[in-house]
C-alpha cells in the first residue's frame, strides 16, 4: 500500500468502530500516527448499542498492528474543552497535525413532526455541534503550523437530499455540508482544504433499527428514495476510508469545498 502519510498525523473522531476505525487503520497503514477519540457511550435517542471502551481498544490494537502509533481517548465531541485537550495532548506527543476527520455521529428514526425535543437536541449536539467543535479545536493548530492540511466531515446522502424518517439527522448533515463549504473558502488562503463525504448505507453498527416499521408503512410511495444504481445495498467502512484517505492526500491537492458521494448511485436516482 502506498504510504502517502509517512510522518504525518491524523485526528479522527468516532474512532471506536465503523468508519472511524476504518479511517484510523487506513491512515496508519499509509504511515500516519493517529489521534483518536470516541464517546464510548450509549445515547438516549438511538436504537442501537453505542460503541464501548473495548471497541476503542480494538482500534488501538489494529492501528498499532500496522506499526503506527496512536493516542486514543474516551472523549465526547459535545465537550469542547475535553476534545481540545485530547487533541492538544496528541499533537504534543506526535509533534504535528495534518488531517482532521470529523466522523462522530448518531442516527435515529421518526416522522419529522414526531421527533421529540430530546431526540432533536441530542442529534444536533453530536452531529452538528460535535463537528463544529472538532474543526474549531483543530484549525488554530493547522494555521499555526503553517503547512496547510485537510479536513473531511462525514456527511451523508442525507446531506444532499431528503431522506424520509430522519429529518433531524438530515438537517445536521445538510448543516455540516454548508459549514465545510464556508470553511473551505475561509481557509483556502492557508492551504487548508475542507470537504465532505456523503455515504449511503454503511455497515458501521450505526443502524437506525427503529426505521423498519416506517419503511414498511410508506414503502409504496417512498421506497425509490432508498434505491441505488449499483446492485448493492451496503458499503463497507473500508471503502469510505479509502476515499477519505485519497481526499486528504496530495493526490486531491486541488479539491476543496467539494461534496464527494460514496453512495452506490443513490443520489443518481
């Protein structure tokens, strides 16, 4: 495997499993040292099990297996002070920062007008404010370092179109897409690139299991929205990680403010 990140450092949120773990391993395989955080907690609004400290420990094991180093912490992206401290400690340990992947997120399902206030707030706090916190903590380090850098926010096909039953999730994913486009303009002078990736369904463990009854009830009218052009229904986290690794590399040096679909053609339907 090409080692495009030899001597570089990547900061990844939501790294205990799924896309975050795959991204940590991919960057490590390509030579980067990793700063990783994850809340390792259950969320009140989700119908799937949260990541655990054991999951984060497995990410550490897999990264170290590549020969790379990793500083991993149990930190919630909603806690700006803790996130900032973990990032600063990792930069002190490894000496620099080159890549930021704001990946942490949650998802649940309900008709838009039936989303509870608590459900809405938790989704906004994790998916939107958490990304803002990640960027806010990282950007001053990248600017001070003076060597450019790359940030990727994990959005969704729901950041580019309306996905039924996930209005709160879709709102946050549209919002971080707009934030990335704005930051790409603001940070271009510093050669810091900011992009979003837009996966469709990913085998990440973050499945809104409460969506099933809604899909059945509205299948006759809304099913086509979930269909893909390719004869696939799920994406492996490693496939997302490969695209993110390209997007943060010099191979994509002129790509910023872009929305990169990894969606099996879902947005083409």
